[in-house]
C-alpha cells in the first residue's frame, strides 16, 4: 500500500552545504569553529545544514574558491542530497560566484550575504530597515555582472526592475547607484533625528551593553531593567538598539542594548549601522558581555575589543560580564579542576575569580542572566560605576545615599 502524500502549503526547508578553506591565516581548528558558527547562522536564517567541506590551500582559488577536485566532490554531494544552496565562509568575488553557480547549478551565498539576509529578517524599525537595505545594495552593486536573481530574493524591499526593456548592465548599475544615494540621504535625515534624541539624554549617564552575538545581552537587559525585549538562542536575535531608563538607589541612567558583533562582520553593515554604533561611541560606561560557556569565548572577546577600537570606543570604563556560568564546565579555565560532581554556582564563581579573567585593573563579574545568578553583585558594581559618573555631572549629589557598594578604583 502506497501512502498518499498530503499537499502542504508550508514552505520547503532550504538545504545547504557549507564550505571553508584552511590557509596560512586560518588553521584547521579555526576553520571548523567558523563552520560551526556558519551553521548557526544558517539555522538562524531558516536553512538546514546537510554537509560541510573544508580544503587546505595556500590561498583560495581565484576561479572557484576551492580546487577542482574538491569542487567535484561538493558537486557530487549536492546532487546526491538535492541541496539547494552552497554557503562559503568567506566573501566571494563576483566571478567566483558566477563560476560556482555555473558548475554547481545551485544558489551560491557567502558569509556576508547570509549575515545581511539575517539582518533584513530581524530589522524592525524604519532606521534599521534602511540601514540593512543600504548594506544589501552596497554588497550587490559590484556583483551586477550577473542577473538580478539575488536582488529579487532579498527581503525588505530591495528593489524591482525599472521596466521590461531595461536589461543593460549600465542601466542596472544606474538604478542601484541612485538607490544607494537615496538611502544614504534618508539615513542622514534619520541620523539627525537620532542625534537630537541622544542630545536630550546628555544629563543622564548612558550605559551601553556590547558583546558578541548571542551572549545574552537582551536577556541581561530584561533582567536589569525589567523590560520585555525579544531574546532567543539565535544569532542576531535583535538588530535594533533598545534603550531603557533604569533607576538604582535614586540614580537614573539609560541602559542600551546594541547589535551583537561577530567575526568577519561585513564592512557594509558596519558602515550602514554607524548611527546604531553611535550609541556605543557616546556611552559613558560599557557593559561587555561574554558567553563564558562558549569554547571560543576568548576570541569573541578579542573580536569585540577590536571592533570597539575601530569605532573609537575602546577607552571607556568597561564592566566585563562573564555570562552563562550555569553552562560553564571547562576545567582548563578554572583555578582547580572540576571533578566528579557539578559544583554550586557559588563554587564556580569563587574559582573563576581566582583565574586570569578576574584582573585587578578591570571591573569583572561572573553571572548567569538566565538563571539570575550573582545579579546582585553585578548591580552593585554597575551602580558604583554609574554613581561615579553621575557625581561628575552633578557634583552636589548627596553623598550619603544608600548604595549597593563601591566598585574598585579605575586604573590609570
């Protein structure tokens, strides 16, 4: 008896193959770690990963990114498993995309386009939608040697054809170039409004939550401000800045959740999200959240610090918040190996405080935002940092108010 298939209107899940190369600049271990992250990005975009390929090369092949033999291997896998898409972990040139599409006969994406697509899915405000659309066009402009197939697949009103007779490449370029100019002007107007809003907050201390994507920033904002901000276990769960007014011990301040950073963040997105990053640049205090349970958390910390340096925000007073201690179980980073049974949160915190992560010249705290572990210590240190800045704005602020406690002195 043959089972009758039901006809569902649900969209078919897109199946993808992931590809990375091992070079002198990227070890095999790093390549596999980056592919893990790429798979997470694909999941966030609603794509199922069905295969992964790596190849060791001195440098990516100029024509097809990978060598001929590896390309044939990928082609055979794509056909056998009916994959819809092949996603590469690095940016591809227009010619590489064209050659790969001709060889593999499926849609070709690179890491940047995948991230931009996720941003387009997550953008909620008018400002972020314009920012993402601008990033899409800036990414696509040099790739207009191909047809407009990718343009038609972009979400968020990326654009349509100018008319049935306009098929020439120069016409296409003119349309995109004009759209880029229009979006830049539109962003300038939105930026002016954002600057005006931020100027109205000058008399309040501003704290910006920064960190790698998916480290728990929105969850922490919810806990500290009792706000209801969307948070889930996906990369770039939110791409819009969220600002909440918080009052601790009669000291009001603004707490801002910002877009998460990531390795190989597309330059177009950094440029387009300039006004969002201004929230970080203009903050008085940074709260740098790190997912201590992630095996690559040290690299994540370095990535965020580098981006903060790039946007001229690295010299601000910073509270390092090592989050997700409830998931942490790596004896290599503790003062004493964890054996037999799971230690209590208090024991984990005590051990972590004895490690290199708890440096004398930094503000550091170990918490679990999800489990609400050690949040009181976080509030105590944050309150003291905010209070110090608040007194610099209001020198006559009463010194005898009840406070959570003092933070360690800032290093010179």
